[in-house]
């Protein structure tokens, strides 16, 4: 993509989300550069999903600034975020059950497609990777070609997660926000999902922000990780450094010290 | 069939029905024509209602408000304006009111939306009643200039055809897809780039425009109108009932149900008026329980399914009565015990 490498794709400044008296996200700032693969982790109730909702426009932040490629979008509707190249998936797949898998993909192609204006002007979709131009090639990319004509409600939960990613890709995003796409998948499926995500990032030049509850999986695949705890950002950096951060260890120890986290730390620090 | 073949089929069916309806006044009795007029009115109202409210699942009870606004526009404008302009004006005024109303209530969903649309309908009705009483000093309006019966019939027919044709065409456009997305999962549709506020307002205004035009055309049938006849909430309820019984998500459901209703209404109301409302209620209960997709979802398989269900139910009862169920359970118990011996 020809965007200025120095300009951040998304610049979130002091984003705060308050639900009544509860501060779900407390003045979190984070900058996402083009081509980054960033993970967000945090114990239960740390505000990961709420922060995600805020940076995709689903929840209006109580205060703070969200600058997408120089444009101020805080407080705008989710469709503005989508049209500016921010696509997201949901924790529980929210596909259109009555429509076929292909139509689910075509939906995003019809509405968000950030090159729409150019499409009208030049008569062709310049700058859109060929693989994102038709519903069928997107289905091929995520590996759901065989299910194209089935209603979306009829495919398996792990295929639904892939379809969620496909629907997000159909909006021709610059930035893909993934909310626990690997939850509830088998180990093999998780590996496959991680490979797909890396491939999308590399081949389509996307920025990927990935929330996962299973820390092990995430730390193995991302290049930078943001740790949220009780609504605040407590660490931001490469996985190796972050797992040594005493504050992070404290947060996880204080919350729940399960085998998985222990294992992940051992594995990454090794 | 491909999508294009479906489009051609639907348009042909509509064309055929239109031809039949145009010819009707030529051979049918006056009674039949007046029945057909009511029928066409409800086809227009519930088809346009289903087009927005059915697909997006925004259950609006404001149809009678738009109908009444159209009727009043017509009553006021008919003396100075030609017929066609009166109808268009009725549609425009109703659509304008819908845009304002939509801005206030379209961010609500479900019961809140339904109740608020109904509340606003009542508000408009009482506001006009009050205005009539205290400012104009009348209760209603007498319509002096009334067009031919034939003209009224053809106008309402045209509006019904427009309503059905719009339903056919819109579901194939980007706008229709957006409406479907809103009905399936509004927030998901937003995150995929749909500006839901504009789409919803436009859809609501379109529905209102048709209801307003129908109101403008139908008002002349009464020759005397007052707020309580034209803002009658029953018009709104009946529109919703027809669409639900016919199948609010389907294309032909509202039309089929409107025909069934008008026949029921005219035959029952004359002979046994009490039975009319009762059978209406019964039909709604039955369709919600056994035909959630509406009358339009009836297929031969549906009947076969019912037949099988009834047969299974009947066999169960027979077995129970003859003691066969008891004996079967004993046999199964014995078999289990035999297995446990080893």
C-alpha cells in the first residue's frame, strides 16, 4: 500500500469507556502502524473486547481520540470505521444465518469496499488485491469454497469463524480486528488459523490486531503485544519483554495462575 | 431457477394479476368491486409494510397515522388540485412526517419501537382532532369534489401494483440487501459498512409514502372524514396482522393474506359480525403457532407434515387406550433386565 510508512493506521489516544460508574477502558493509548501484527491480552474483564468495540466504532468512547489515517472518527458510527478500512470479527460469530456463505461475503463487498469511489471514477478497482475482488476468491482464500452455497447457519462453528474473517476481508480492510477467533478450536485448527492470519498480513499487507484469551497461542504468533488489566494498559512491546514485565506477571498471578499462562511464559522466555 | 428467472416469474405473476384486476369492474357486481377495492387497499398497505418492517423486523404500528395524513391532505387539497397531484402530495406529506418520526424512534428496537410508533399515531390523531375542534371549529370534513368510482379503483390498483413491484425490485438492490442485513443483525451490518440510519429512514419513509397515497385515494370513498375514521388504529393493526399471517418476510404473503382477509371480512361481517373478529384472532394464533413463515410458506410438504403429525398423534392415543404403550414398556424393561443378567 502506498500510505506513508510513518503515519499510523490507527492512533488511539486516551480512549475511555465508562458504563455508568464502571470504567471498562481507562485512558488507553495505542498506535498501530501499517503491517503490524499486534496481540491484545489481559485477564478476564480486563476490557479487551470493550477496547475493541471502541476502536471499531461499535461502542462510542466516553472520551478520547481515534484517528484513522489522519481522520478523526471517535463518536462516528461503525460504518464510517468500516469504510475507512477497519474491519472486525465478533467473539461469537455473527454471520447472517439465512443467507448463503457466498452471500455473506458478498454483503461486505457491496457496502464497505474502501475503493468504491475509485471504482466509479476509474472503472476498475485499482489497488485492491485481486484476491479480494470477488466473493469466490475470498472463499478460496479462507478455504470455504466447498460450503459456498450452504446457508451460513448450517456450517460448523470453526467454519463460522473463518466466515467471520471472510466477511471482514470483503470490506477490503487495511486493518483487521480479530476478537478471539481461535476460541474453542482444536489445537490443529488454532495452528491453521494462526497460519491464515499471518498469511493475510503478509500477502494482503494488513495490520492485524488480535485478541485472544489463550495467551500461549497468541504470544507465539504476534510481534507486539498489549496487555490490559482492569481497563488500563500495563504493557506494550515484544512478547519476550512483556512476559518478563513484573506488572504483567502480577496481573496474571493476582487474577488466576493457571497452567496455561505458566507454560506460555516458560515457553516464550526460554 | 436463477435469480433473474425468479424476477421474471414474479413480474409475470404481478402482470397477470393486474390484468385480472383491471378487468374486474367490467364484469363483476358492484359489491364485488367494492370488496376488491378494500382488498387492493390492504395489498398496498401490507406489502409496503412488509417491505420495510418485515425485512428489518422494525414492527411499526404507525400505518394508520400515514393513512390518515394522506386522507387529510386529500380532503384539504382536492378542491384546488387535480387528482394525481393530490395523491402525490399525500405521499410526500406522509413521507416527510415519517422522516421526522423516524429520527425520533428508529434507534429503538422491538417493543419500544412498536409502542412509540403507536403512541405517535395517537398523538397525531388527537392533535388533529384538537386542531379541528378549536381552530377550524369543525369535527370532520365533507368532501365535495369526488372523482368517479372507476378512477378511485384504478388509482388504488395502481398503488397496490407499485407496492408489490417495489417489493419485487427492492429485494434485488443494494438497498434491499441493506434492509435484510439490518433485519438479520443490525450491528453486524453496520460493521460491514451499512449506514443503517439512512437506510432505515429511507425505508420507513417509502412505506409511509405508499400508506399516505393510499389514504389520499381512499378518503374520497367516505365523502365525510373525521380523525376517528381515517386515523383508526384498526387500519394499522389490520395491516400488521395481514402481513404477519401472510408471511412478513415473503413477497406474496401479504397479497395472499389480504385477499383471504377481504373475502372473510365481507362475507362474515355481513352474516355473523361477531365471528369476524374471532376468526381473525384464531387465524393469527394458528399462523403464529403452526405457520411461522405465514400463508406464503404453505407447500404440499407442509400438509404432508401435518398429516404425519396427526397420524402419529392418533397412533399414540390408540396405543394408550388399548394398553399397547404399557405392554411395550414392559417388553422393553424385560429386555433390559435380560441384558443385565450377564
